[in-house]
C-alpha cells in the first residue's frame, strides 16, 4: 500500500467463460497493490460478472471485501461444473488413444445437441444457476447507488435490432448481467424490458466507447482474455472452429481500437481540437501465449485447479504490468495501438 494519491483508471473487461478467472487474478492484484482507483468498468459476459462482484465488494468493505467477494464467487462457480468428472474421464481416454479433440465423444455429443436442438429444448425450464449465485454474492441495490462502487457499463447484443445494448448503473440488474453472458445456443435469450439479448461479445467485447463518453479518468486498461495472435495455424477441425470464435469475439474490439487510433493521431497532429475531443491513454493486460494453449472446452468447465491457474496467471501478468507501466498512467499510453490492433 502507498500513501501517495491514487491514480484513477477505468477498466475494460473481456468475457470468456471460465477463462474469466484470468481477469479475476488481474483485478485481485490491482486491488492488493492499492495504487489505483477504479472509476468505471465496461465489461462483457464473464467480465460483467467480475465487474458486479467487484463493485458489490467495494461497497461492502473496500478492496479487501472486493477481493474476498471475487474468490467466493469463483469458488462457487467451480461447484457448478457437474459434468467435469465425466469430461475428465473421457479426456484421459482420448489422450490414451491419441485422438484429436474433435473425436472426443463428450465434445461430439455437446456439439451435436447444441447444433440440432433449440435452447428451449436443450434447457426447457431455462435453468441458470448463475442467477442464484449472483443474487447471493451481489447486492445490486447498493452497487447501483453507492458512491463507493465504480460506474458500470455491461454490454449485451439486442437480438431483434442487432445493436449493442449497454446496461449501466443505476439500472444494473441480475438480468442485465445474465444478458451480457447469454451465449447461444447454450442458453435461452434473456428478456429485459421487453427486448431479448444474447452475449455482448458479438458487438462489444468489451465496448470502449462508454468509458470515453463517461468523461472520467482518461486511462483505460483493457484486460484481454481471448487470444489475439497465435503462432501456429489451426490444424484440426476443432482448432479451426476455435480460431474462428476467437477472431469473431475480438472483431468488435479490433474495430473500435482502430477508430481510437485514428482519432488519437488526429488529436496529436492538431487536426482535432484537443479541448473538444478526449485524448485517451490506452493500456493492455493479457497473456496471449497462455490463452492460446487453452481450448474452447475449458471455457465451459470451471474446474477449481484451472480457475486457480488462471487467477495466478492473471496476478503474475498484472504484477509485471504494474512494475513496468504504473509510472506512465496519467501521462501516456503504454499500448502500441498500431502494432496490436491495426
């Protein structure tokens, strides 16, 4: 902890199912470090869950309670992996015979069901255990109205209009969080105020523009979960589908960062009035190497050892980032937009 004034930042948190535990680790290390004040968060899917759990903890007891709240949430998520034992047994079998992932019987069954049956038949009672967990761990009334909570922007996809929907405080509900994390065809669409929503990753994973329009802190820290780059070309059918999903769920962020890079060049060159247009400082925390080693299946199987591995990787990545970049927060970007996104 430090006695120096806190540096104010905003966070942009990606989704990614169980891989969201990496974001948990990054947040945990930031809160432990104690030198940052998180003003606002734009988040999608698992990132949205991390955001509301963090915000609720901050209201209850500051950074310490927020860290505890996040650990409780992810520990409870690990208990929901009812199919993990079966998955592990099949995985051992498939490795013994050295078959590629697409021949995994469990994967084949899930793929067949989700690509032939509508969500209303796959889950006719619309059961989502995350709803009860969120209601136990998150005090939505307090996070919507307490000055101790960061401003929240949760991203979802409006099915009817094809446009992004940004739910924000003071109107964040459990349904807004579930809408942001509603991945078809596994879940039924979530209805909020007469409209139906799917996962926000299709249009904003996460959306950056709410943090720019927010007109608070100029520093945006993107916490990336989905690998942007891979060293090897996909070989198997499963690898091809996985890479397609990665590119699809990063596409909205790539486009938005291109627009930010363009506006930044115009501001820096004097072609845009810096007094009328915000000059943002962009930062990035991620571990593409680790994420590229994990398959799609691990996103849906939050086994505790995997979650702890991802949490620890997030903490380590955040520690290195803070050591290298903390002094630049508030003065310049530490992310090379052109190198990473253009």
